[in-house]
């Protein structure tokens, strides 16, 4: 095998957790395969620091990537892949992973495994595991064409510690002149909380909260106490308790946190599809037969209006976040 190439995403020059996560996992796979790990950085970011996490070479494409453009990203990645020649290309399942990477696979005439939650070595191949049928089953994906492309769900692997070392930074020229979308307006989220898709802790509320005032008064302080991002079920969003950007589920965001606290959420299949792979699930519901309890690590049968204040007080006392 000639190597593993990782897309290291960044925002305003600061690398996202997924960059270190994928490079760290790639170094494990590369050690088994006896090969190298490289990374690709689009735009202005401190590419050399990725060497501390295991990348031996970092390809950097200069240009303005602050405004998202599918064709621009595809052209840049195709140029890097042509120069690097790695057999495997990894990217996070983010907006770029869902939009640009399938187009990249089509341009290169290769295969793609999407939204994977695990990677392993089988013989001389990297094999990915991904959920299917809203998480009811898992399938192992093998791609024999080169490069094999996989997008990986954030938080699937741990964060590696920097171990020193340096990476050779190689500038790559790419034709970024292809026509793309015209930017009409750009707005940043008002909240500074970690995006749901990358959050390691999430506190979600359901329709049982009844009003937006109850939702904000219970879910947001509880989330703040444990350093979590706030989520919501579709029913809660449809009822106007939370914005659509907070929605978790089949028609919302797919999340993969270490901790998922579901308050007043019954566990409909559409919601489970978006959070079933959470490492630890804590469910609070008055209905002991609610489907969420079949998937919960810990379950509390009780009224969330009584349980959540107790949890909040306990978290604030234990974690010193009061």
C-alpha cells in the first residue's frame, strides 16, 4: 500500500477535532500496513503542526476557501490525490464530506464508503464499518479501486496526544477557476457552542417540555453544566421549542457523542437514526415502555420537570459548574 491521505479540515486557521482524530487513527492503520500518513490542508492554516500527530507529509493548496465552493474543493483535492498517490483517502462526515467528497469519488472513478464509524485492516485493505437501515445493522465496506474513499462520522475515534515530530509541507497548485456558486450572503451561528455533529456531549429535549420557555429553562442550563451542546427531537422543533439547527435525527443532524442525554424523547426510529451510535445514552421519560430505553445505557423513569433540576444540581456540584 502506498499510503493514507487525510483531509484536515479547519475553521479560520484552527484545525477541527476531526483532523487529529482521523490522523491519529490513520497512524494506527499505517503501522499495521507498513505505510505512511499524509494530510491535505485547503487554504491558510498551520499545516506543519499536523506532524506532531503522525502526518509525515502535508499537502497545502493555497487559495481562498473561506467561502464554500464544491467545485473548488473537488479540484483542489483531485490535484493533491494525483500528486500524492495514496491508496486510501479519509475525510470527516461533515458538510464537505457529504457534498464535495461524493463528487470527488465520481470524478476519480472510484468507490466511497460513507458515514463510517470504524476502520480496520484486513489483509492489505482498509475496511470500514458503517451503519445501515437507521442504525439497525452494520456492514463492512471494502473498496478495491484506488484511492478507496471513506468519510468518517466525527467522534468515532479518540483524540490522539501530540507526540512531537514534524511534517514536510508541500505546496500544491490546483486550478480553482471553475465556475461555482455565487455567494449571496454569509451568516455565522449566533451560538458559540460546538456544532452538534462534532459535539462530544449532547443534551436533547423532546416535545414533553411543552413550551420554549421550559426548553430553554431546563435543557440549556443542564447542557451548560456538563459542557454539552443542546439538541432537540423533530417533535420539539416542529412545536417551536427549538430551532431546526438543534434537530437530531433522520431529518436533522446525525450525531455520535460520548454522552447523549435524552429528556422527554420517546425514541422514535427517526430520532434513533441520528443518535443511536452515541457511546453512553441517558434517557429520562415517564413511559417505562418508551423505545428509547431499549437503547439507553442508563434510564430514569420519571417526570423530566422533577428529574432534570436534580440532575442539574448534581452536575453543578460534582463538576463545579454552578
